[in-house]
């Protein structure tokens, strides 16, 4: 399960990467962006045949572009991304409003609360295997 | 000995005349056609008209058109025998608009209503205080939300890192790195709590702060001197143009903090392409509002994107530079504790200008 982490906090990226390494497959490719702006640019520059990550873990509370802003910016690419790439909001916030808001984005499969744990990672893997063509 | 006789009670007429003449409430006596048959001195004072231009005139003449219908309806209800009470916000005569708590009371004679008394109490202060409380409650709600979020972030990270520590090999480099990150997260958690202490301390003293006449130029010079080394290191210049006799009623420590924060920001967010230039200017004094401008030629920020968030707690706009998003929040709190207002204008790659206005 190739995963892209978008999180402005390097410690958050370190933690999520290590948890994915521990509970994922050895061949998984894990990449990250500290800057949400660069993450959006990455998706915009993707050609039609380029390899996309299977899963994107998106932080909400970031300077300049929040996680919601990133999703808004990716809206024009939605048709291209749907079915190829599953987004999860990964936040330390426990605000119930996040769930409702996330449902408005077809790209987003769910809201996860930090920290990730082994069970959640396995659940994501199961879902990715189910929905994405291998 | 027989008890001393209590003084005789004044006649009803004297008592009620005294009440009518001296109460701060407006009292009118009206007929069915809304003609004012009697008005007390408080009403005459408010509309600033002599008795002759009030009595025998229609009350409508003293009210803005938008409340005419309301008053007609309430007067009718009172003439139907009901005591009615309602709130309104309106000007009366040439007075400024105010909030009024109005009561209309029917006067009965031989089983019929012959007239209606109106008593209107000015509740403007109370309404304003209430609005202030509502605003403050909203602020507190927002504050609590931000605090809980900013406490949970490092805490959640620490929880995850502790989970990791349980499975990393104790002698591996990852173990050591995890431990270092854990320490940083806990430190971050501690910082947030310390910030809360700082903010609450300012809020606590908002109304108690020791205000004194502080010479503005002196405080700014002090800040510039303390930052001189950093300014020199980056080849920057700070120009100060503040009249020597201009002082501000303020808490000196708060005033220092305001300029320290603004100048530190100018240094932190300077543009790499050109030497930093900051100018601090102020005008005012002698009964006029004080207007302070702190302008730089730094990297600026996208004001449209930042919106109203610039002064919000823990909001940040420069992802590649260190900062917690506390400085401008504190600056705003300090300015407001002096009864002032701060605003900002910024353009990317051109610079940022902060304007502080403190009323006299």
C-alpha cells in the first residue's frame, strides 16, 4: 500500500511513517509533503499514466492551506483521482464537524484521529485492496 | 414614654408629583389619538423641546416612522384595557437612538379607559453590556476550542510515539529518534500550557493593568536597542519618527511587548532579496487619537488568503519559518487592553504595514 502523508509537522510525518512501516508491507512506498502547497502541485503535475499513491493521509490544521483547502484545490482532478487514490483525513482534532464536512468530498473515505494504530492501518489496507484495482 | 410619632406621610398629589418630576424615566400621558396631554421633565430634556412644543402634539412627531405602527398598536392595546410592555430601539426627537423598555398603562375612570400613561426606561447600557457578554462568551468558546485542539495535537503525537517505543529495538537509531521526537512533543505540550498562562494573565489584568503616561518614543527606542544586534546582522535599518512629547496612557510592559513583537516579526519575515527597512511612526497627542504605524519591506503575506486569521491564536502564514502563531495574538490582546485597535495591510514580496489606533 503506497502512501503519501501530507502533514506540516515533521514529527507527525516521522510517527506516521514509522507506524506504517511497522504495520504495513515491506515493499510499501511511503512519501510525504511538509508543505500542502507542494502536495497540491504534485497532484497537478501528475500525468495520466504516472503512479499515484494508493492512500493519501491528509492533515487538517496546516499553515497557508488547510487540509480542506487542499481538497478544494484538488476538486478539478477529482474524476482522475477517484478510484485510483483513496484520501483519509488524519487529524488530532476530535471535532465532530470534521466528519460531516469530510462526507462532502467524494475523494475522502473517512476521518482518522491521530495517532494511527495497527488496527486502523489494517482496516485501511483492507479497504484499499477492496476498492482499488491492483 | 409614648413612641415618637412618625412624620406625616405627604399627600398623594405631592408624592406622585415628585416622582413625575424627578424620575429619570420618561413619563407621558396620552389620549386615544396618541396626542401627548402631559410629559415629565425627563421627556422634555430628552427631546430638548419646551413643554409648549410637546403637549398637545402627537407622539408620532417625536418618533421615527419605522416605529409608528408599533406604537399605534400598543396604544390601542392599552386603550383596550391591557398593560403592555415592549422593547424598542429608536431615536426620540433629536436624541440619538437608544434602547427603551416601554410600559403603557391604562388609566380607568368609571369603568372606562380615559387615557394611557407611558413609562420608558433607557436600557441602552444594559443592552450594550449584554451584547458585550455575548461577544466575550463567543470569544471564550473559540479560545477553548483552539486550546483543546492545540493541546491534543502534541498529546496525540506523544501517544503514538510511546506506542512506537514499545516496538522499536532499544538500541536501534529509530528508538533514539523516536525518543527525541517524544521529548519534543512533550515540550510542545508544555509550551501550549505556558502560552495559556501568559494569555490568561493578560486577560485577567485587562481592566486592572497599571496604566501610566508612557513616552512612546522611549519605549520604541528601548525595543530597537534590544534588537539592534539582530538588525545589524541582517544589514537592516529601523527608522523611528515619533514626537518626543507623545505619550500614551498604557501599561509600559504591554507597550514594550507590542513593539517587540511587531519588530521581531519584521526581522523574522524579512525578504531575502533586499535589506530590511522598518519604519515606526506615530502621530497624535493633545486630545487626539494616537496613530502608530509599523511598516516593513519584508516578504509580506497573501492578505486575501489570510483573511481575518492574521491575529488569531496559533494561526501561521509562513510555513518555512519558525513560529507558533502567538505573537500577533498577544499583540492584539495588548492593544485591545488599552482600548485600541490594530489592523494590517500586506502584499506578498512588498511588505507589511501594521496600524494601531488608540483613542484619546
